[in-house]
C-alpha cells in the first residue's frame, strides 16, 4: 500500500510508471525499488527457495541477504531491493530455480 | 587417545583419509590420523574434484589414473554416495594445429586401453551445445568424471571411524624421532610423544615440511589454483570440461590458473578476471550468470609431475604418498598403500613412483 | 529452539546440521561451511555469520569473541561473469590442453 | 583510474570524510553501491540533536542534503552503483558497476562501509513479511510503502524503538515490542513507547512464526506463557555490527569489542588499520551514534591527509586533539561505554604493535 500522506515527509511527485509482474500490468512510483513497487501492490512473496521450496521476500533491503531475487526482463537473480523500477519492466518472481537437490516442498 | 599405535598417518586430506580407510579394512592395526587443521581446510577442500584420466601422459600415468577412476563405483558401495559421476570429459582446443597433438594422444593412450576420441567442432557442439562455436575441436573420453570432494573425505573418515581408526585434528606435528623399531611423534596438543611402528606421510603440499622432520627433502612445489563459482544454474553441462564443470547442485566451477606463490591462499582480482574471460571463451552464455564466490587451493606438484608413492628409502617403516590429482587417484593410492603396508607388496608395481628416483639424480 | 530452524537462508542449512558438524569436531565457521555448505550461497555468510558463530560458541562453551569470522571471498557481491571478465594479457591461466603437457613434465 | 583518496561507501561517514579531503584540494573518489548518496540517512526522518558543532540540530534526511550540498562544489568524483568486489595483486581496488570491472589505484583508502543489521533466529524467520527494522524504515520513509498492517517488533534498542514509533505514525498497528532480556536498562526507551500506547514485553521470545506464502501468525512466549498474535509484519531489531568484508580482503586485522558491535577492525589513534594505506571510520570502525560517525570520518580523513603530506604535524596534532575531544563528548552524550570501548580498542592495538600512543591522546584517556 502506498503512503499518500506521510506524517513527516512532503508528498512525493505523482510520477507513475507502469510495469508488468508475471504478465499483469501494475503501477509504481518513479524512484522506487522493484521490491517496493511490488510491495506497494501487495506482493510480498517474491520467490521460493531452492531446496525446501519456501517463500521468500524482502528481508534486509540493503542488497546483502539475497532473499529478494526476481527476474527482470529475462535476467535472473536480480536484487529487487537495490534495483530501481523502470517504465515497462517485466518482472517475474524467482520461482524457477532448479530444485537440483530435491527436498520437501512447501509454498 | 592412548599413545601407542601401529600406524600413524600424517595428513587427513583425500589421500591420508583414503589410506586410513583402506588400511582399516584389514581390521588388524591400531591407526591414528593426525592433521594440523580440520578436514577439508586444505587442498582436498579446494579442488574442482575432477576424476580425470584421458590426457594424463605418458600412458603409464594415464593407466594409473584409469585404474583409480574405475574403482570409484566400488568405493561408493563401501563408503557411501560420494556423488561420483562418470560424465565423460571434453578438453577443447581452439587452434587446428592442436589437432595433431590430439591425434598423437589418442595413439599413445590406446596402448594402455584408454579410449580417447578427437572430436570435430560439430561433434563437440553436439555433445555440449553450450560450448562456443569458436572451439576448433576437442579430445574426449567417456572415462572422465567428477566427484564431490567434501563428501569423499567425510565418508572416508566416517568409514575409517567405524573401523576404529582414531583422528586428531588441529594438532600439527612438530617433531619426529626415529628410534630403532619405532617412531616418536611430538604434536602441538600433546605433551607426551605418540609412538608408532610405522608412519605414513600424506601431507599434500605440506609434505615438504613434514619430510624435513625426518631429514628428507621431498621434491614438491606448491602451486596455487584459483577457482570461481557461479550461482546454481539449471543443469546444462553434461560433461566435465577441461577447466570447468557443473556440480550436482548446479554451480559451475571454473578454474584454469597456476601460480607458484607458496602457501598463500588468497584470491586476486587479476586471476579472477582472467578466469572469467576464459570461461566466456568456452561458454559464451555464462556471461549472464552471477559469480557468487571464488576460492583457491594450494596444489601439490612433485618436481617431475608424477606421484611420489611407496616406502621412503633408508627410513625403516616410513612411507610417503604425495601427488597432484589426489582426488582422481585416492581410491587406488589408498588400496595400494594399504597393500604395501600390510602385505609388503602391491598389485601394481610402484617402483616407478618411488622417492628414490629423485635421490638418484642427486 | 526447534532444531529444524533455518540458520543459513541461502543454502537452507538448519541448526541440527550445524550442530552435527560441531559434534564432528568443527570449531570455526569455515569448518562448518565445508561440511554443510552453510554460508556458501549468494549472500556469502553475510546474514548467518554471527548466528553460526553464536551456535559454535554456545555448543563449545566458549565466548563468541573466540570464534573467528569466515574467510571472505571475492567477488564481495554477486557479479555477472560477463561484467567480471576483463581483457587482460593472460599470464597464469592456461588451457587444460597445455596442462596435460605440464603435468607430464614437458616443459 | 587513479586517485589520492578512495572512499568506500557514500553514507554520512564517507561524505564527511570526502568533504575533509576534497576541501583541501585532494583528489577524492567515493564509490557507493546504491543509486544515491546518503547511506542510511536516506530514511532517517528523526531529529539528531547531538551533532558536531558545524551542524545544526536536524533530521537525518536533511543532514544528508547538508552533507551533499557541502560536497558538491568540491573536486570529488562520486561513482554511484559501483561496488568494491575485490583487490588486485598490486593492491589496487577492484570495482564493478553495471557494465564492467576495473581497478582504482588509490594512495589512501578510507573504508566507510557502515553497519549491517543483526538478525534473530526463530522458526519462520525466513517468511516474507519478516524483515529487519531497518528494512521496514526504508519502506515507509524512502519508498513510501507500508510493509504491513499489524506488526510485532523483536528486540528493543534505541533504533528499533524509534522505527517502531515511525511505523505507528504511518498507521501500522503495533501489537508489541518484545525483548528476550528480563529487563531493559534504558527506562526512557520503554516509557517513550508506552507513552505512545505501545506494549513492551520483556523476557519474551518468538516461539514460531507461520503463514502460507507470507507471515500471518506468531506465537510468543513470555516466561513460559504462550500467546498467539495475528500479524503480517515482524521487524527484527537486534542491533548493528560493522561491515567487515572489504576490510578483510584488504588484509586488515580484527579485534573483538562487544560494545562496538563485536568484531571490529583494529586501528590506531589515527584510525589507520593494520594495512598502512587503509583507514576506517563511521560504524565500520565500531557502532556509534551519528555524531560519532561524522567525527571519526574527520579523524580518519585528517590522518590520511597527514600521511599524504598535505597537513603538517602541528596542524594535524591540533585538529586531532580537538576532534578527539568532540568525539568523546558526542559518544558520552549517548553512551560513554562506546567511547571507553573505543579507547580500549585503540590502546590494545598500540600495545600490540609496541607503538606509543601520541601524547595528546593521554589527555583524552585521563578524561574518561
């Protein structure tokens, strides 16, 4: 959800941009990271883990934990928390990691 | 831990742990393995872990490698799954002039039963479509493969432990004294000497230092190899490629470097960048893969390139096993060294590999 | 604490696996890393470093100050292979085909 | 690329260090991993009262502007979206951006990489909706996005308390702030939260967090008494520790100082490390307050300038003793323990190297 009236900060510009998430067109604000653009659209699960197939999303927001990987315009494993959203970007969740070692499945 | 053993093995890498395991199968001797660090903290934990045969020359060295590779399936039945994969090995070349060299290799290896093929570019690309079309050709053999070195060492140790072998880690050997029918070994963590009838030196690149404790000059060099590793990728490389392979977990390990810098285990941007460039020359599509980490290992290169195996001349009941390609050779070296210690003779003649060959030069 | 709790988010290594390695004699992060793959994933132990050091300290009954950090490896952040590749004059890197002759001592 | 001074990290410490070096005309490059300068100041909406003399009391985000404005006319190159990834054999620093990897040859390197948030371990901490308090603060103040509606905060310290209040002000329902310790030393912290009608529970841990696809429920355990809460956000505030990776591959040694955040690079009274060309400042030199971050940056920059021959001994000595006084006053205002630990850390390293502490430093020691 977008914070329209921030208790302290002035309102952002209203520059909206469009992007696609798994094929669905969505809106974001200019200057947001991909992670924020997704969370603004109530998407918090960005992918599933490789081995145990557990849900993953934003954790550290500082490019360190690598939990927020998404696929951007076909490029896999992009850190969504440090990459800015751009007009027309095609974002896909990171659900396609090969389950090369097997494991218990959970979603 | 008591202080008296029949056999002490110094070094718990892939060679030391394999010898320990194979000796323990006789279930006759009290065996202790000592390591200055923790298993896998040295060379055996920092390797691409090829089980590589086909371009080991001359042919007698190729033959030794072949026998060892053939033991892996049997070894797995005894110690467990070490993720041995006989993937077949491709060694690409970029210049047509290398083709003659490749054909000579085929002839030489054929004499000992190693089947090597020379592939054209199209044949290479058919086997491994991800390889660069700039490749001129490759040598190929279905004997090559790879193994998980972490599982390998861990399972050698576990199997040996089941046979009551004892282990002492983080315990460097500081002094060795040869008395008339036994050795006294002094270590950092133990006040009293450990006594043993026989001692086996399996210190890998540290063999030089360990040898000095017995007054020996072991002719080996330390050669650093740096390896870079990608994030796990969907399986796309079926074969072990000269310089790179895809591990079972999807990571691609890439390494081509050789530097003589002693025991310095650092990695450097210089070599990492060169290795990355080389990787792209081989497999252009890797350009988009994330590199997650690098590591380096200090490899052992005996001065003439070949393993040093067997009894140590002029030292009673002392043995040595030091070689490059310890991963490839570990099942066979373990078997042969155990035979040598227990039975006094080996099923494959090790004369050629004796430390004596260096002493004759002197 | 539930022993199946994940410690290493990337490689999905749990408390039990780490304590198993400690029982085998592991006493540093790097020992555990080699036995379990803990800390070998994309974040390179940035998130689990102190969690694991604490587990070691608790299990061995020593202070966390005694437990050295894992060795950091380049690249410090995940980097695309293509971006890493630089045109440099090759010095230490040889093709495996040359390696065969090297090993054979043909120099 | 060649430079006199390379600064790793464009947060408050990096910016302030660059102001010092660049204002003396020294060629300075800052590399910053993010798309913008400012580091964690980018989302600090709270006021900071305890700042060095040259700064008025102001919000973190405004201080960021102040620093950038002071820096912008100076001869400094800021490389955004550039990260340090390694070191070459000859000591040059390996930098990667979106397209290439290249070396920077720097006479002096000042590492101002800041701090990373520590985490807590409980079943379910990997679920989406569980994040660090710092991440939640970035979302509300930098991104203007609500990370959830009903939140539980784990770990009570001044930073987590501040962010909790900010989350509440944005309309998030705070179900509680829990801490595993039996009591909280800082009564002001607890009062500050309770004044805002936020429940504080000590001696309380998370038993587990669960949810399908994202966190939905958490079981907390207050001294044996279990309670289930419906939440969609858990913020972990376990404190900070210095970011060490770049220092490690630059061969800097580390020591342990619990009050400075655990492992900390060893450094002299100059803030020079065991690598003669590397200095460290800000939270990377031990977790401190914003005032401490800014002053350590000045000290490191000053000593780098001295080593480069830009300042003479006397100038450096006078400024240095002034700055150390200021650092002591900044740090004792917030927590004297930080300053005491810092001094002990420095003393230990000087003793280890058998290098006497400068005379001016003894006066500082006597002061604490």
